[in-house]
């Protein structure tokens, strides 16, 4: 037997609503409530509520908090103002991606990193073991927070009735503190769906109250409670990468299409030398989008071929309801990574005609940075 | 009367024609169906061979033929409405009609009651 699976603070709510469950990153989580496609549609058209309490939270606090966070990640943390956040990879010395995360600058001496559930322990060890030259204190506070996401084009409008915080004043990748339906939260305008939306960091004890209230408002507005199935489909359509599928320690941010998060011009950071070297030498593979023209669905592990030569592998794949086609993310040999290249996807049963695209298939109501 | 296979297909025989689909239990396990890769009419299949493939939001699942036979007709409605497999798996969401060759192949399939117990025992 493996390690016992962890339950979210909202587990009893999900059981009561007869959610279908799945195992993910050591957690027992809702896969779907009413069906993945229905939940997907609700988020694209109205709003959906997600329990993402499995995400990890690590605090770095002290006089060197900002300096240290900036040393750990590839994006620039020093330019953030308190109340702002950024998306960033964290790399090892070889430039391999240890994790992708959101860095929140809470004060000039306090940073919160929100990391993938499967990587929380690994990240915490990494962060504590590189801190000796910095005046910081590091805490894994994952158990102190439940995390609820509210995503969709109507999210601001629907939430505003539950809060005195003027939500329209929170820009994308910014956050504030306030109450939603009476529950004190850190309210962050972030998400993983391609739609506008918010994420609420709350006390696990208070999470049920907030969850029920959000359930009420989606029930009466055409929205839905959403499971991991819809979350994965939405993020794939939006072209957002999933750690463990689309990137890991064997890939660098440059290959993963995350060059925009690597700020070579800032001070030193772990992996900088290796990434500069890689950039100079040129990349051998690159993450791209794949749109399937035939009927059929690409799945992770399927090969990409060009005239019988294997030129890449799919890392995430599925059916896009918005395009009505199979879509995928894949690493391609650089000479085949050009947009518009005709390729084949070799599934279990047949070869499908497909085309290389930008790794972003649908852009909804999400704000721009 | 419907008969069920351990691999969760059903078959209903009228004369020489067998209608084949997947059970309600199977569609629940699969999740939302987005595409059904149906065989060409005329194709011959043996009992236990792959008859067609159903793609759901989660995965691709092979459907095994509960009896041997020749494909007479496929459910064309599934091209536009694959969700029929979820909404009506044991009726309008049928997959394939086969001309059967050996009725004795039905004998080791389960009736509805036996199949229900089988699903319960599988957990």
C-alpha cells in the first residue's frame, strides 16, 4: 500500500454532493460533479467553482525575503509591488524546471509561493536548503489554507454581490484582503482556465461556508461546481502547462515556451548560467500546440510523425469543446516546430492528420498582464 | 432480452440481428463521450475482438464484440451526437448492428440481474 491519500477540507461537501473522485498528486479529489463537458461549458459561459486546496503554500519571510525569492525563480520578483504576483518557473542549476508556481509579494519582507501539490515537499526542501546566505525564515503553510477558485466571464459580476471589496479594482495577477460572503480571504485575480476569475485563500475551517455560498450563486446563474476533469480541459484549451506532464526537471523554461518568464537581465538566479548557455547553443526541442484535423483524440504518450519519422511526443491531449477538435501539447524537434507544419499523430489505433500551432487554442475572458 | 458481457457491452438479438452497445455502468465509468470510432459496414468480427473505440473526455476505451458476426449497420446519429452514449446507452445510444453467425455464443453472457450483481462485486 502507498501513502494514505489526503482529503481536502471540503471533502465532506464533495461526498455529500456525490462527486466522482480521482487520485491526484497524493490527494483524493473531485474529478467531476455533473460531468466534465457541462462544467467546462459553465466556466466558458458563466462561472465555475473549483476546490484546489491541494495546492501547496510556502512562506518566505525576513529582510532578504524578496532577494531570496528572486534568486530562486526565473521571473523578476524585485519589480513586484506588495499586492502583486507573478507566474514563474523555479529551476535547478541545470535550468531544469523543479516546479512552476505563483509568487505573491505580500510585503517587502514577506513572499508566498503557491506550488503544485505533488512538489510541495520537494520544493520546501529545495527552498530551505539554498537559504544559508539569506536572512529569511521559511514555512510550509499548506495546511493553513483552503484554496477555492471562481472562474468564468461572469465571475466578477456574480461575486460582487457577496463582497464589499470593489473587485473591478483588482488587476490581473494582483491580490487584496477582504471578505467574500463574510469569510476573510486573500482574494487573487488569477486562474488556470483562460477565463477571468479569482482565487480565494481561506482558513480551512471557514472554507465550507464560502464553498456553499459560491455553490448557491452558481446554481442560480447557470454556473457549476467543477472537478479536476474540467480544470484539466480548460487549462489545456488555454494552453497552460501542467507540471509533470508538459514540463519536469528534464525540460527548461526555454523549451517549454516560458522564455517570457526568464529574466536574464535581472540579478543572478539558480539556473541562469545553464539557461544562458542553452539559449546560446540553440534549442533541440520545443513545446507546441497540435490541432487534429481528423476525427480522433490525441492522448499523452502518442507520437508525432512526419513521413514516418518520429519528431515528437504528446504530453497533454484531449478534446476541445470550443474547437470541436482534438488538441494537444507536444514537444517537437526544433526543425518541425514551425507553426503550420503538417504532422501525424499516432494514437493507439490509427494515425491522425494534424497541424502544429501556437500552444494556446482558446482565449476566453482572461485579462491580460 | 439483453445479455451482458464482463467487459460491459450488451447485446440484444432479434432473429439474425444483434444490436450491440455499452452498459449504463460502462458509460458512467467512461465519463462524457466525445467521439465514437465506428466500424465500416461489412466488417467481420469475432467474439471478444475490438468492435469499435469510444473516446471520452478521460480516455479511449475499446468496445469488445460480445458475439461474432458481420457489421450490418452503425448508429450514424453518434457522429453528430456522441453524447447519446451517455444519455441513453442501452437504447438510442446503441453502437452497431451485427448479423450473427452462432447463437450459442450468447449462452455464456449474463442476464440483467446477473450483470447487476457482477458490477456490484467488481466494486
